[in-house]
């Protein structure tokens, strides 16, 4: 198998035209004009349906006896190209693309057979919408969700033994304190208990970690973030193998949250530079973390490469690099002043963009307690360590001096 960087550039490409010209639909004369050329970049196939040389072939394709495309909700060649590229980067399994990361997570939970009476054990650091999806949507269907600190392996082991959950849901790197879950150890626990391990690898990407290789059963990505990387599309993916892929295929067809072809084309283009972008973003994050650690207006820096980060050892062992995010607490004398100081800091930013999301080529800064963690009660935020004075930065690919310069000038107004 070719190396990661090479696969990122080539995987999935030049497949869509295989078989083109084999026959013309509806009796049109087979033209000699197309010859044997094919585009080096996969086209955007804007077609809601696909015709074949004869109804017999359509019958075979609909019956699954022959690979091919029929109706766009069942599959689209541009979307397949993106799926093949991501599967090639994850190293194993089959990838299923969805209209958003949340649609992908929903499908993964359905594929894990979370139906009435089932229990799911979820990381308490989980992405807010995933927690709400479990509690509100799956909860209404009779699924019980319990939470655990995914970085406390003893607690995970105890809760798995006690609750016998059908599925365990964790993230590779959590938001906003960038805790790193020990996926190989958690996979040992879930395997022994017969639970499905679902890993949301959005913050890690296959460049930093490939959870299927570490024992996870199902990997979920919001492709809105690092995989596409340019802040211009919403999409998600589920990567898995037997015994979940048949269910996923069916769920996607019937629920219909499919990825659109133009988004797939943009995402496939973005994916080619994932290794280059991630390398720069990780480097920018490390440099910023070091700079902020020594800054008088910063009380604490959260970054897995920092020696005092609780998961520094785990990160070294299971991640290829320490990720493109940095969070930090502003130094405020009065804790009541935290929110006002954070707002002053964010309003003073000039280069870094004040906007939710992450993983873009642009550096983005957010205030977690009024953004990603807004829906949580103040006491829950406090327990998770999400202070009013906390800022999260998703590093872009700009020059590190320009990023640090902007953040340092904004710190003057704290
Ligand atoms: C953004 C995000 C999601 C949801 O993805 P969408 O594409 O916005 O639906 C899920 N999990 C994590 C960790 C995320 O950052």
C-alpha cells in the first residue's frame, strides 16, 4: 500500500469513468467520440438517476448482482470517490458519506442497534449535539444514556461491567480541554464486554490516529472540519466493516441523509492536502501553546504536547501528532470577570476569526461556555472545567508569527 500522503492525493480518483462508453442508454448510438480518455479529477456527477444500456442491466444493479449506480440516494460516483479516498486513509473498512457529521453519528448509533431498552455509555466530554441527540432523540425511543469520564479507564471499566451497554461512544480528542481518550485500552474493555465502540475521530483525523486499527468498531467524522478543511461545506462520514456495513447502507438509503455531489467534490479536493494542513496546524498549535504558557495574561494552557497536560503520555503513545487546537484560561483576578474578559479578548482579535467550528485553514477562536457548551448547566460546565475565562483556538495554516501576534495584541485588552 502506498504511503498516507500519496493515498490522500490519489485515492478514489479516476474511478468514476470505469465502464463509461460500455453502452448508451435508450438505444442511442454508441459514439466513437469519447475514445479512451478520462479526466484526472473526478467530475461532479449532478444527476438524480442513472440509466443503463438495457433494462436487464438496471435490474441487475437494483438487485445488487452488479455494481453500478441507479438512483442518486443509493449512490453517486462523486460521493463514492470521496468515500473511497477516506476509507483508503483510515486503512480499512468501508466509508459511508452523509450530509453532516450529525447525520453520520445518528446512522452509526442506529447501526449499533440502539433500540428500546438498550443502554449507551458516552464520554462526558462528548460533543454537545451528540449528547443531546442521545438524550432527546434516542432517549425518546427508550435508549438510556449514561456518561463517564472517558479518560478515567477504571471508571470506564466499572461502568461497562455495571451497565452492560450496547455501545460506548468516545472522541479521540475532546472539546475544549483536548483530553485524549486511550482508544486501544477502551477497545479492550468494550471487546471483552461485547459492546460496540463508536469513536468520533473528528479532532484527530486519520492523519493523527486510525481508531479501526486500534480496535474501534465504528469511526465517525464530521468532514465539515479537518477532512474538507476549507470552511465551505457540511458533511460527515461513518467508516466501518462487517457486521455494521449492511445496516449502514440500508439506513442511509432509507433515512436519506446523503452527501451531495458538489460537497463530495469539494471535500475530495480538500482531502488531498490533509497531511500538509494538519502538519502545519499541529506545528502552529504547539508554537502557540509554548508562547501562551509564558504569557502573563494567560492563567493556564491546555494542549496535549504540554508536559502538565493530563494525557501527555497517552497522546505520545497513540497520536502521530498533538492536534491543531489550543485552549487557554485568561488570567482574571475576579472569576466573575471571566466572561467579560473573554469577550474583550475575542472582540480585539483582528486576524483570527471569531466563529464556531474548527479544522479550517483559517485560525478560528471561540468562547466555549457561550458556544459549544452553552446548553450545559453552569454546574456541569464547572465540573467539566469549562470556565467563563476559557478560549479555544483552532489553528489555521497562516504564518505562526502572525497568529501569535494577533493573539498577543488581543491579550492586551484582557
Ligand atoms: C462538528 C462536530 C460534529 C458534528 O458535525 P456537523 O458536520 O456539524 O454535523 C460531531 N462531532 C464533533 C467532534 C464535531 O466537532
